[in-house]
């Protein structure tokens, strides 16, 4: 419809072209005829004659009727173009309204179809055993709570395991701290015992070490040494035997036990125990050669053979 209107307007404009062409053709012919007359006259006329002739013209070279006709046609053409524009705008608006109407209809139909789809899905759910949306929500809630409870139990187990591990590590740290403190205290007691000149004070320091570490073999053997210094061999034997139960290969405990046996006159036991100490460390041979605890064994053959083996070999050679 819009295309036909535009064609009609163009056709009306083309209809005016013959009229305009005729007008300009008539004006051109009149102008040419006057120009020919003027050229023929100007061959013998002067400029003054031409000016005089122009002043004496009886009618103009155009007519007001033709001008009025052209103005009317132009006005009609302009009005027709305005009407065509208004009609075109009206058609465009109608088309836009039509498109909007179709869009709203499509949206309405889509919503309706979705409603039908939801209604159908609900019907299917009801047929499958879901009595209502409320039952669905309740079942979903129960499932969610069950899963949450399982997760809570699992995380509680993990947290408990982490707490136990942290507690174990904390206990180990406390034990290490206590052991470090105990070691420092034992070290200070050993320094105190080494600096003491009184045997009773040494025994007191060793007792403190044994209070901190009851299984300290070195403290037992050195306490036995201090006990021998105050002439208590039986006490020393008890301490050495206790130390040897903890560490059977402790050379110092064997040596102090041999000294204690020598103090009470058990010569064979003293030599046998001294042999074990020397087997562990040769340094005990030199210690036994000058130790006053073995003074009564200087003439004992086994003792001399054990302490002075080179002397026996030289005697046999002689």
C-alpha cells in the first residue's frame, strides 16, 4: 500500500512536466523571435534606438496567467506530498502496532504453554506417588536433613581425630620440655657431684640424679664408688648388681663390683669380675694396678697374671 502511494505521487509530479515544458518552450520561442527582430533592427539601429524601444514595449515577455498556474500546481504538488508523508507515517505506525500486538500475543501464548507444561508435570508427579507439592518439599527437607546429619557426623569424627593428634603432639611437646628440664637438672647435679670433696655430698647428688632418672646406670656405678670410699662394700655390691641388671656390659659397674668383692675378701669373685671389666676396656687394668681396694690381692697369682701379664711372660723366659 505504501509503495502504491509513492508511485501515485511520482505520477502526479510527472504529469506536470508537459505543462512546464510547454511553458518554457513558448517562452523560448517568443524570446527567439524578439531576439531575431531585435537583431534585424539593430543592424541599422543605434543604442539609443534600442533603449527607446524597450521603454515603448506594450506588453511584458510573460503572462501572469502562466505564472499563477505554475504556482497553483506547485502548491497542489506540495500539499499532495504532505498528505503522502502523513499517510506513510500512519502506515508505519499501524505496522509497528501490529508487530507489538503479535509480540504480546506470542508472549501470552508462551506463558500459557509453560503453565500447561507445569500443570502436566505436576499431574505426572501426582500419578507417580507424590501426593502434593507439600509432600515433595517435606521429602526433600528430610533428605537434606539426613545428608546434613551424615556430613556432621563425618566432620565430628575428623575433628575428633585431629584433636587426638593435636593432643598427642602437645603431650610429646610437654614430655620433651620436661625431659629437657630434667636433663639440665641432671647435668647440673653431675657438675655438683664432680666438684664435691665430701663423699656424703656426692652420694646426695647421685641420689637426686636417681630420683630424676631411676635407671641411670652411671649414677648407680658412681654412687657405688662413693659408697666404697666410706667403707660400705655390701651397699656398693647391691648398687653394682642393680646397675648390671640394667646394663650387663657396663665396664665401670663391673670394676666397682670387683673392688667391693675385694673389700670383703671374695678374691676369686673379685678377679673374675675384674676380668670382665678389662675385657670391656683395657683402661681398667692400669686403674686396678694402683687401686687401694686391690691391695690385698697384690700377691694373688690370678690377679698378678691379670694385671701384669708381661711380667709373667718375662719370668717364664728367664
